């Protein structure tokens, strides 16, 4: 078991990660483990771009559909679940391939979580007053100045996470430190990121994919989500795509505006993902261009494992 490496297959949304992991499954005995803070939710299939049920019968994916939309999920819970799934795959003699776009989860699994203070009611109340008085852009600007790495991982439109991140920085008086030694020391990690060479190609794919989601029933799926009576701060309601459909359902934007805003929000998500990944020198980049890109990327991953002498 200790000889089997763990593969991180990362990349921006819409880059071709799912197609690559399926191509890899045709070359190696692998087990796919989802690293996606949206795909954990049951009932949210279209807007989270889950592999279909048919695809999952061919290649099961761990950590998909493990929470209801009324529940939350933390990075700490993900690390526990992911380690169990990794160890189970390795006991079965299969390569665990962690695939997804939630980069904070990948980092937490590799390096552990920073020691952060519990929520402070007084500090939180003060921040909420500031939020009302100054607006969210001002709070996000402060976070970007004081903890730029965390700011890059948070959408500028996400008040709950921005307020919490600022609360932590102000309470500590500094940026919370993560471990300097990887917590994944019992695993040999191979880290890959797949993405098209040109940003314009990624943007084209994102726009096309969002339109396809709409034709497949994203509006109906979002209407079901917003009909669950969830509190306004429920994490599921803030997901990219669903949030924009919610605006459309409340007649705040027209259909064309939904297409534009949903695509733009997804592009911003992809930008944050790319910025995060480019800061990691251990990531090996794979070219996601061309119709045969998934097979080519999968072959590169297989060869990297073979070159390490694992003989899988």
C-alpha cells in the first residue's frame, strides 16, 4: 500500500479534468475522489457539472452526493473523508486520483489547516456594521491587502467568507499560518493541473458549458434549490451559477443577463483557481487543448507514475 502514489488532478473549471480522469481510468487501475465543494450536494447535478450517473457507474467518484443542500461541509471534514477514501483505494491496490477545482481543499489535505480562532461575536458584529456602512468591496479590499492569498481564494461577492477571513486576521493581528511541513507525508504526491494554453479558449468553453447547463435544466434545478426554504446564508445558495439563476428567478435580470452574468462569474472563478495553482511550483501543467487532450494528459500522468517505479 505504501508504494502507491496519490495523484492530484487540478485545474480551472471547464478545463477538462473529468474527461482526463476517465481517460486515465482506461490506462490504470484508479479510484476517483472528488475535490469539489459543490459536488458534495445531493440534487445539484447540472450546475455543479457532476459526472453523470452513467459515467459514475463506469468510474465511481468518492465524495459526491454526501450532503444535503441544508448541510454545510468544512475543509476539516473533507480531509478526514479524503484520507479514508485514499487509504481504502490504496488497500485495494488502486491509485487514488483526487480530481476537482476546490484548491483550498487540496491545500488543506497536503499542508493541514491553520490554527484559527473561534468566531468572536463582538468582532463579527462590528464587521457586519462595517459591511452595511462601507459595502462589501471595501471589506474585500482590506482582506486583499492583509491576506492576499486567502482573498484570491474567495469570490469578491461572498460576504460570509470575506467577513470570516477578516475576523480571523483582525483577531490574530496577522495572517494565520499553515504548516511548513506537508501533512501528507505518508503519501507520495504527484500534482498535475490541466488547462488550455490560451485564456480565450478557456473562456469559450466556460460560456458554452454554461449555456448547455441552461438547456439541460439548470433553471429548474436552481428553482428546486431556492424552494427548499434554506437560510439566506446557506452555502449551497452562494454557488456560482445558482446565485445568478436566483437573480433571474426573482426577475432582477433578464435571460440574456443571466447568460452573461453566469458566464462572467464562472470566468472569475476560473481566474482565482489559476492564480492559486500558479503559485505552487510543484504543479506540473498539462495542455488541455485539442480533441485528444484528455488521452494525452492521461498518458503523461501514467508515464510519470511508471517512471517512479511503481509498476502499476
